[in-house]
C-alpha cells in the first residue's frame, strides 16, 4: 500500500444487535432442530419495514435486505463512490425457494430469474437504495469475501478511480439446504450449551461450527474525516495448493504467508491482537493457531474471535471481524473468549489498550487475507 486507507464509518446488522462484541453471551440458539445465530425481533421488524417500502424490496433475498440496512447506517459525502459488498453464497433463500417451486410445477417464475438470483444484486441494490451511480459490483471468494472487498477498494482508491468506497459482506445462510451442506461436511455443531461454537478451543474433540446471518459495511477513503474510526495500514494475501475439500493444510500455509506479507514492515511486538478466522472446526482452528505460532512464536498477540458469539456468517465473517476491531479500538480494550484460559489467549500476560489489530480470513479454495488495522488518533 502506498498510504493508509481510512475507515470513516461503519454499519452492522448482526445477531449481537446492540449488545456489542464485548458481550460474554453467545447469540447462538436452537431454532427448531438446528443451532444457528439469527438477528433479533427488533432487527427483524426493520427487515419487514424495508420490504414494505417498495414492491421491489419484497422480492429481494434476505442477504440483500441485510446489506441495505447495514449500508444505510453509513454517512458518506458527495463524490465518486464505489460499492463492493460481497457474499459467499449470494441469494441463498431466493434460490432455494424458487427451486422448490420449480420442482413442484416445472415452471420457472420471474422470482427465480436474474437479477434476483445473481450475486451482483447485493451491491447494485445498495446503489439504488443510496442513490449512488459510480460503480457497484459484488463477488464471492468464500469466507474471505469481505476482506477481498477491502482489497478491491484499496486498488480503486489508490488509482484515484473513486473518492470513497463502500465495502463489506452480507450473508443469509440459515436455510435448510445450506445447513444440510455444512452437515454433509461433518463440521456442524451438534451439542447445545452456553457456547455451542467452541472457536479456538484446541482441545475440543468434535467440530462445532454454527452458521449465522449478518451484514456489515464500511466507508473507506484515502483521507480521514472527523468521524474516522481506524486506518488500514497493510494487508497480505495468499493461496495455497488444494489438498482437501476444505483446503485446510495442517500448518495453515496460506495464513502464514498472508500474515507475513501484512507484517513485513511491522515490529511483531507492536501487534496487540489477532482476530482469528477460526470457525470452530478442529482442523481449521488448529491450522490457524499453527500459522500464528510459526509467524509470532510463543509470544504471540492476544487472540480474539467472534464466531463463538454470532456463528460463521461465511462471506460476511471478516467484515464482522473488522467491526469487532473498531469496537475494541473505541473502548480501548480487548474482548476475551470466556471459555478459554487467559494464559492461552493472552500469553503476553498484560492488559492491552489496542493500537494495532491483525484480522485473518480464509476460505474454501485455499485463499487467505490478513488486514492490519490501526487505531486512529
């Protein structure tokens, strides 16, 4: 990066609602026969109100509606504005409902045809809703999608093609087929408890990933404003050779490389925390920890995570990690993982007012992104 990129505003819709990432309670619960993390009744009423604003909105996928609500929380200025809000699965609910109708009747309706089922309609509908006419596109790079949106924004901003960029991720994966797919991979949690998802617990003897729905958007620019929340000072990316269906190497090779790239010009002692991608799977969590140990050694930064709180929102997950970092900067504290020993999550053994936080994201396909955020002063 030539210069820092500033995060000048944020908008988040998640199962945590107003509780914040400092909550010691998990938003994961059993709904029907499945564990999942869904938004609360207040946010659900916002979704319904949004649908009632327009006949067009009533046809949109839930992921798009979540993204619109998150983007409405941003305060952007006039000028050339880009939008890149991605998703791992896109219009999951609309697809599944439409296919169910097609199987019954053999007829495809307008609700099952583009643009309602295309991934790109997340960003284009945000553009329509906000009245932005510069550029809007979406993408899917599995669970690292939102971090890749940040990388796209950096490229557009540094090339002066836009003045500001709205980035983020949105996911509404709490559908029967999506959950069934995760169960087929044998990575989904089965045990109800206070913390069904045991992210970063390296002693667990079964997988504990849980899906959650969410959307988060951020306003990025080359210049700070009076509302600036933090700055992105560096990044790293990597792709490793596929060796399994989920592309997880035991030593987390892609995460090692992405972290090394992001920290190439940084004193490792200055990194106060790592918000891990760790989704609660045995192999995934252990691979990321192995990568962290390889890069930092035994004196690694404090480990933070939010999937134990609100599940894995796939393409939106790293956007929520960015939101978590912003809240920790704002409150001048690090949020702990309540079921883990402090000696494991904070080997440096000291209270920290975080100034630099590293955010990891990785996904199917063997890709990884590491973003280094710094507190804005």
